[in-house]
């Protein structure tokens, strides 16, 4: 078997350096985007605005706001459902913002498309 010369995969040292620089730049951008996202807040309402939930980009509930008329001791179940619905919608908005930021960052990476598939990013 003939021994191939050169570098593995046919990469030249200059190309590898460029690739490493691009990867480092992308890593820095990802960290900056993550920090900015964590500082954002996302709100959603349910029950025609009777319940509003605000979450952070870290996906932590920051605030729950209830209109007085939705607090009915005889129908606690409805209030619970509204809180769950508003919380899930606010979390969906946070996730959508994170996915959008990632898509902008990885959009130019050919085979990766707009995201990183099954990695939840």
C-alpha cells in the first residue's frame, strides 16, 4: 500500500489555522448571544390577559401577574390551567429566540443548515 504524503484529509496548515480561527470566533459569538439571551425576558398571557407569566432567557419564571377577577376560590383548577398555559407559551418564546439566534450563527455552515439538529440548539 502506498503511503500518502501531506496532511490528513488533504488539509494544509493554513486552512486548519483558518478553520480554528473561525471556530473560535463562532464560539465567542455563541457565548455573547447566550449571555444576551439570558438577559432578555419573555412574557405570555392566557385567559384574555387574566394571567401573564414572564420568564428569563435562562428559562426561569421571573413574574406571574394575575388579574383580580381570575382568582376564584371555587375554580382553582382554571387558574392553574391558565398559569400553565401562559408559562408554556413564554418558555416557547424563549426557546424560539434561542433557536433563531443559533440559526443566524450557524446559517452559513452548509450541512448544518439552520441549527444543530438533535442537539437541542
